[in-house]
């Protein structure tokens, strides 16, 4: 056993895969990693929305390519990872950010909707790990970043299966990190608080009102500020850029409250 680590490879030699890149945290993370010099392969079900992202990255001098991926299908994940490898070589960085959000009380949500939320927020992450991590282990290097949520520890009412899925993701990450110890693979969770993204903006007015009222009732509405996707992307970039020999295992990013003019 050596206490020394090989030097961190240049970002240009560390291809990154980002799922859920058509919007929100995934899109911002892809731009942040490309700005650091990583060749980036971006994936999403809404593949048509990736063209603009790839264009922006290339105009800024970065390397990027887009591939469609449905993380709820194992064969689609395998095809995405294979195509990414053909584009830039074996992935050195994986950012799992795909997700959708349906709101309801636990017992009121249709079982199929509940199952689909568990699928995309938890089972899909395992599919990605299954497809990407073995190669990283063989090479004895790699960074995996999973986008979690503070709801895993502070369950918000009417969040349907999202809370259960993110709690499962956090626990799975703890387990996987122990299993990866000594392999050279670093696995971390970036845990957002409230973030202004597209996810959740499609609620009908009645659902939105019910959710907000319940959140305020249970103390989740202390102030109106929300994080921006770029705030979370900075956390992702910091996690994968740590020098070898150290790792950020968990990083929670919360919105800062507005400054009160009269604070007494």
C-alpha cells in the first residue's frame, strides 16, 4: 500500500459525462466542467435541447458532444456510455443529475407515478454506476458526483416519492463510498437546498398553492431566496477538482437569506 497518489491528470485528459444536462443543475454543471477544460459528453431524454448547450460550450472554446439517454432504461445508459467513450475516451468524471418532480401526498400519489420517481431518482443512478464505475476501478481513478437533495434529511410535505428516492440515494452513496475505498474512485454527493430550475415549475396553480402552504406550515419558507443552478455547478466543479489524496464526500449548498436592513 502506497501513501502517495499519482498526480491529478489534466482536465483535458479527464472526459466527463453529465446526465440531465438539458436544463438546470445538469446543464450548469456541464458548462462549469467544460470551462475547466474537461471534454464533456452531455445526455438527456430531450436531446434536441442539448444542441444549444453544446454550441455554447464550443463557442467558449470547450469540447462537448451530445448523446440522447434515457436513464430509466439500462440499454440506453449502456449506449450512452459507449458513445461517450468513442467520442473522448473512457470517462474520468460522472455527474448524475437527471430528474423530474411530481408532487402529492404519499398515499394520494398513483403507485405507478411513485414507482417512476423512485426509478429516475434512485434506480437510474445505480444503472449509471453499473455502467461507468467498473472501468474507473480498473483504471484506479475517477470522480463520481451524485446530485442529492436536502429533502433526504428534512422531508418536505407533498413531495411524493422524491423524498424517499433522495434518502435512498444518500444511503446508497454512503455504502458505495465504503465499497470504493482504496480503489482510487472518489464518490460524493452535492446536496442542494431550494434551487430555481425547471423541475417543479409545471405544477398547476392548485398544486403549487397546496405545496407552498404546507411547506410554510412546517417551517420551510423562512425566506424567498433560492439557489441558482450555477451555484450547484460550482460545488460539482470543486468536488472533481480536489487534488488527489483528499475528497469532498458531501457538499450541501443552501440559499443565503436576504440581508435585513433592520437587524436587531
